[in-house]
C-alpha cells in the first residue's frame, strides 16, 4: 500500500485579526499550523499502513517554513515528506496550485512507486476553496470522492474500496476502484497520539526537496502570471455597529424583547 | 512593461467567442436545489446589464420538467442532457457531460451552487476546461469598464474580503452558497428554448458505483429558507435546553440552528450549523443565545436584518454585530420571553392600546 497525502500549512485563521484602519490582516504572532483536515487524512493513511503494510508519503507546495507542517505529519506516522518549493509557484491560484502539485506528485511516484490512495483535506482554512483536491484528481484522471466520512473494505488485490461520503441529503456509499482520490472530513477518524518510536523516527527523517530543478514543470502553467484568477482588491468586511443594549430585570428584558418580536409572531 | 490586465487583439478575439450566462440547475431525484433559482435570479440581473441571455443547464435521468421552473426564474434557454447514466450524481460523468456542453456553447459566465455536489463538480469542470473558478462568492458585479465579472468572497474565515477577476479565461466560473441571493420569479416568464444534447457515456465506462444512499433523518434543512432563525451556542449548557430554542423558533414561525461548538457538543445536528463551515443565512431576524460570536460564526449570519443576542458576557463579540444586546443568562431569559410572547399571542390587542 502506498498513500500520498497533500498537506498545507496555514495561518491559524481563528487567530487572525483585522486592522480596520489599514484594511489588512494582522498576521504577526499568528501561528502557522497544519491545516486541520490534513491531520485526519494522515491519520487515515497511517491506519491503513498499520493494517496492510506499505508506506505513507506526504507532500506540500509552499515556502521553506512549510517543513514544520511536514514534520508534524512525520510525527503523526508518515514515512516520507516532500517539500515542493520554488519561486515560479509564487501567487498560484487553485488551477496553478493543482498543476504544480500534480507534477510534484508525478515525481514522487517516480521516486517512491505507484500510489493507491491519494488524500487531501476537504478544504484549507485560509482560502477555503475546496478546489485543489478535485483539481489534482482531474489531472490524474482518477475517481474523486469528496467529503469522505468513512473508508472500509480497502482491498489491494481487487484494487477497490468502499467510501462513504457526505451528500446534501445525508450520506452515500460508493464502490471505488483504486487508485482513487479522497478529500476528507474531520469526522473521518479520531486523532491518536503517536507512539514514542514514531516521534524519534520522525526527528531523524530528512525532508526531501523538490523544485523546478528536479520536477518536470511547464512554466507556462505556474505562478501568478499563469493563474486565470487574479485578486483585484482585498478589503475588510463592513463592520456592523453595536446596537442598543437593553437593560432591566429578566422580566423587563423579556417584555421589551417581546415587543420587538411582535411583528414576527406566528399567526395561527 | 505591458499591463497584466491588458489583452492582445488575439486574446480579445478568443474571448469574444464566449457569450451568455449559465447556471447549473442542481437536482436530486428530479427535485431542483433552491440555490439554482437563487442563481438564476442573479444571472438574470447580470445578463440584463451585459445585454446577453441566461442559460439553465440540467443533467439527470428525468429533468425535463425543470425547464418550466428555470424559465420562471429568468432563463432564456434550457440545456438538457437526459440519460439513464445520470440518474444519480457522480463526479466523472457529470464533469465530462458538463465540460462538453461548455466547450460547445461557450458561455461567458458559469454559476454553480456551492453545495456538496456543486463544489465537487465545479472544481473538476474548471480544471478540465483550464479556467478560473472562484469559490463561495457572496457578491457578483459586472465591471463597467471591461465587462468582466467581479466576484467577491470572504477569505481567512471571513476576516478579509477579496474581489477576484478572471480576465483572460472563459468561462468565468464561480460557486455561490445557498441563501446568499434571493430567488425571485420574473414577472413575465418566457417560453424559452429547450436545447437537448446527448453524450456517449455508458454505464460500463463509469468506474464508481453507488451502493447505498442514506438520507439522514434531519435531511437537508436549508436554513436560508427561513425569515427567522433562533440559534444556540455552547452557552445553552446542554441538549435539553435547546427545547426552549426550538419553542421560541416555532412561536416566531422560524427554525432553529446552532454554533459549531453546539454541534460538537451534540446539542445540534451538523445540518443546522451556521457559519464558515456550516450554512450562511440572511434572515430577517436572527436570535443568538449563548453564542460568543467567533468570526467563523459571524460570517454566516451577520448580514441578517435584525440580530438579537443574549449572552452573560457583556464583552462577547457577538454584541458587536447585534441590533439588540441582552446581557443576561439565556436559560433564565428565553423561557420568560416565551411566556411573554404566548401572552401576547392570546391578547394581541393589549399592545395596540
Ligand atoms: C476552520 C474553522 C471553522 C469554523 N467554522 C465555524 C462555523 O461554521 N460555525 C461556528 O459557529 N463556528 C465555527 N468555528 C468555531 C468558532 O471559532 C467558535 O469556536 C464557535 O463559533 C464558538 O461557539 P459558541 O459561541 O457556541 O461557544 P463559545 O465560544 O464557547 O461561547 C459560548 C458563549 O456563551 C456565553 N454563555 C455561557 N453561559 C451562558 C448563559 N447561561 N446565557 C447566555 N450566554 C451564556 C459565554 O459568555 C460565551 O460567550 C470554526 C472554527 C474554525 C477554526
Ligand atoms: N499548497 C498546497 N500543498 C499541498 N496541498 C495543498 C496545497 N493547497 C491545498 N492543498 C490540499 O488541498 C486541500 C484543499 O485546499 P483548498 O483548495 O485551498 O481549500 C487542502 O486541504 C490540502 O489537502
């Protein structure tokens, strides 16, 4: 079994604050974290390895600091980590990002062998687009299962698995041939604590570097210049004003509130 | 240095082949998702500005009846593929069928609902077509200078808004969450044109098989439908206390919802979560009980007309977006409010005296 997990390092969105005067984000002191969904993707891949043997490889495209997120994945049990980092990727939108990761993944396959299961998070908490996974799957032309909630009956002889995904109305269970691409929900599994030997092994594992020097890239598909979407402007959302504070005892407050609510009272 | 946004003659010519605005009419078992009509209404408005037409597109086993509904919400054309293989939604055949239609008819703009299905589909179609896709937009405008679509969306969990353009590639694709726009039928619906297409996709080419579908008991509650939403957070303390939230919602003819923490604690099903990773609502009245007002919650409800918040903490950020702030214990206040409202109902004249 070989699983490849696409992971992203993101600023902890819950700690990002806005400077309303300048209309910019205050990122100082905001920690960079492993995108929460990817921890679950790695967990699932590592579980499969523990059950069937094989290996788990993780890859990210990002600046050199992203090694921190890769290291976290190693300590969660991944065997190998690749950092795809190059100036040509700067300013990539999702189409250019999925292109870069596709080429990076092809290189990983060349070095590490065929992949049976590809995993990505449902979405990244900074951009929230949920497009990168579907984009990579389309480029590989393999089956895509988004919003993965459960993976069972993974059969490496028959090369198929049962995948349960979230739908608008509930859930559906799909039989998917492998290799396949999964984007995962947080509910897929519970995160476990890595045993000490994994942590020691992780500390010794070297991060493998990929760039335009060792990955076959078409520069015409990379970076800001070749991203179809462009940010025309960024601004802070209009701030609502704090309204009236109602005062009084619970009785008085509920009376005042009920008057506000009269127009909404259901007539029957 | 050439300006990045300036187009060469050749590029202009390529773009001029693309016309009209398309909306994907999402359906399950022949029932259209409400977001499709919300998008048709928006598309109509944009098309009138651009002086072009609106095409609704549907793919399924039996979807002809949706044409009439699409025309009612402003479509001029209804593109349809009706084949057995499209009975249930599956990414790959839908991707191929839809990409084929776009290649043939070349719409300039293509809007898709940001539902689980729409998000699954749009990312693959945009990649197949090698064009730009802007996710979860909350505002769509036409740039009067260039005619480009300006798509505004929240990022960083709603802390920042970004306006995105797709100047050189077509179609300009974007997804929009349910509830962001209102569906309004047009005054005089047209008898539009129905354009039927066929694919040569066969079942044995589709490797993914659906074995089981489970409709959750909660179904897919669409919070966007309701004018009144009463939501509770962690501050409600336990699941039983949500009975008062439900009762208040029922009295006001609305529905109930919760914050993500309330979902995590099992007080509320995920299908009723409001916020960044839940649903976006623009209700006439939003009552937040025991919700702190984290940015990820606020992005899902702060465009509601009236917001009433009940929180014991005077400093709770939810008050910063509230029309009325009530610093009180919700567990004490809400039952009192309910009996007050019941009394109002019994003696409605009382208040008019
Ligand atoms: C990537 C990401 C996505 C997220 N998406 C969402 C989302 O979609 N929706 C969402 O809601 N959150 C989301 N969150 C979580 C969000 O950051 C907050 O943690 C969450 O909204 C808090 O829920 P809460 O207000 O119920 O709980 P808390 O923040 O714990 O607040 C409880 C509040 O109740 C008050 N309180 C306590 N007792 C009482 C009482 N008796 N009466 C009245 N008030 C009382 C307290 O003063 C407090 O303000 C997301 C977070 C991340 C990182
Ligand atoms: N730069 C990246 N490197 C590796 N994986 C990524 C990157 N960007 C996005 N992904 C993966 O794609 C998922 C969806 O990201 P997004 O489309 O940005 O919401 C993430 O959860 C990651 O698994």
